[in-house]
């Protein structure tokens, strides 16, 4: 696919490269607590719904599970301490789409102050760093915990202290699925922080009063620090660890607790269901990585059937670990390049339809679809709680049957967005995306993916069927995309 961007006075169309920007990569480490690991069914993925909890399409009863949230034992109150979007590790028994959990673990990837916040020109994403880790939040796919009043995609600000869970891409950027604001501003010497990474530049023996670096952050080990989970009570270069303590500077912290972390879930012989981003894919389906685990997908069934493996794809991989390789029996798309922000025109038991311009798009909803209500009408909505006229933000993918939603958020009306593959086009005249046609005219401005202006002629000359195009109505609150570009 090629990369282009088309901007209209009233409507914005963006032609983007395949899945560039999605990234691919590893989990960044999973805290495997007692009761998680060994033999048995193990799942690692984001929470998509409560009922007890839905993870990777399975509804797990967690009433009797041992439960740890950020190293705090919350057994007996597990669900009350979890939130949609958190990436958790679950062990238990599964029959079909129902399971009983014996253990649940949530451990954030990083906690600390936001710095260098930048909003993308198209308004879809915001990027920043936290303690040396680059982070991206997406308007439609990152779930913002509203336990801190007013915290949202638009109110996120530099120096906010945040806790983040998600998936790392191949470049080391954390694609956030969940973010929680812990404090309005960081304070040197008192703000609690948490950081994971590979130990480097160890001084001394790597014990109390010594130091090392994680992701370029200087970590001083306090006298009396808890290193009980580190063999020999001392860190070594190359260890993957989690450090907890307090902020002492823009790129420094004092650690009061250090734990050795596992690079991925499970071990030899374990049956595993793993959600994450693809990395290291060079065309060989027998050798790539998802969430820190090498995957062999040569014998796997794919959903959708035409799924093409590529770096940056968000997948659920299921199979059995052989040595250190997850031999996949099935692979299912869990993300997708399709983005739709619009009003609902119809709802059924398993679908919803949105109307944009002169056409409608029907979107399938399944047990792996995350449903969220950002308007706080309902805390944990089901599809039956959505109504005609609601404004929703949808992220998903296309299969042979149509569009399947990975995430649906009910939100306040904003710019209408449609992003999807080009069905067809008429040069200097129109583009059809997911069955909806939008017209261009003299009021249309065009850009490439680097946001440089190009002519209409150059844009259409380089456009091809299947290229990814996004359409945005720049008239906030309207809720309906115009089918014809026009001057304001």
C-alpha cells in the first residue's frame, strides 16, 4: 500500500500506509505471580468486558481466583480493582468460551510523569514519554480510566503522573490499551514511579547502595531495598526487572523494590492464549514474535481467513509452547486499520449500523469486542445498552463478511471519521470506502502521509484500490459526514 493524505475544507480524507504506525513487538515483560505459570491454560490479553472478566474471547469466573493488582493481593475483591483495557495474565480451566480462573495478575508497564506530549495532526493519537519509554495513546482504542475526574484523551497533559498498560511495538513504543491518571503533577522526591526494562551499567555488586540504568533512566538502589525476588539479591546486566520507588529527577529514581520479570508468559508444554503485536516478521510464518514469545504459525487457522501476517498487527495467538516457541493452532486479528466515528442508525443483538454521507456501514460485535461508555451513562455496557443516535468511536478490521469491531466507545459527538480500504475511485472526482462514496472538488486539499501538500492529480495518480484512506468531517458536533466536499 502507498501513503497519501487528502484534506477537504469540510471533509478530510487520509490515505495511509497499511499498518504503519501500529508497530509490532514484545510484551515488555509479564509479572508472573504465584499460581500463574506451570501447566494449565494461561491467557494474557486486555480485559474487554466484565462478567466476571472477558480476556481473549473467554469469560472467566474470578470469584475464587487468587488476584494480584500491581503486586497487591486483592483476592476476594478482584473485579473491583480491575478495569477495561488492562492487560492481565489469567490461569484457569476453559471450556469453549467459559472459564474458571485460579489466578489473575495485573502489572502496569510503567508509572510516572508524562513529558514531551505531542498530538498527531489528524487528531487520532497523542504521543509522549514516561521515564524513557515512548508511549502512544489512541482516541478510539486506549481506555482512559475516569477514576480521576475529567481525565480523558483531550485533557492528558505534560507532568501528569500516569499508569499505563498495553503492548510494545518493535521500536520499543508502548501502544497503550489502558491509562490511569494517578496525580495531576509530579513532585520530585515523593511521586511513586514504576519502570520495567533490561538492566544496564550496573555499578558495584548490583545490590543496595549501588545503581544501574533502565531505558536510560538512572536507578539508585536504596539501603534496605527489597531484592528478595532477584537471585542472590543483586541485579546483573541483562536482567529484565521491574523497579519501584520514587522520582528523583527527570530521568532518575530511587528504587525501594526490584523484581525479576519473565519476558513472556508460560513455559514448555503450556497451553497459551496470547494477545500482542507482531514483530520480527520477515515473510516466514514459522518465525516471528508476539508479546515477547516466538511464534510458529505454519499450521494455524487464521481469522479472518485471508489474514496477512505483518509487523504491527494486533493478534490473539493460541497454541502450545514447545521449548520456547508457541506453536499456534489458531490466530485471530484483534486490532485493525478500520476506524469509524459516527452516530448509530440501527442496533441488533450482534451488530450496529452507522450512517455516513449517503451510505451505512454495519459492524459485527462479538465476545472479543471491548465496549465502553465514555459518557458515563453505564459503567460496563453491553451492546443492548447502545441506542440509535448515540455517537460511537469504532476500531476494527474487515473480513469476508464485513467489518468486525475490536473496540466500541460511546462518546460525546465529535468529528466524524471513516478510515478503511479504498473500494474504488474516479480520478479527480470521488473515492469509495467501505461502500460509502465521497466526492472531491476544487475545495479539496491533498497531503501525503508526511503531511506535505500534493496536487489532486498526483494524489489520484498514485492511488490504488486497497489503499487505506480515512475521511474526517471537520465540523465538530455535526455527527454526520458530508458526502460532497464543499467550501465552508
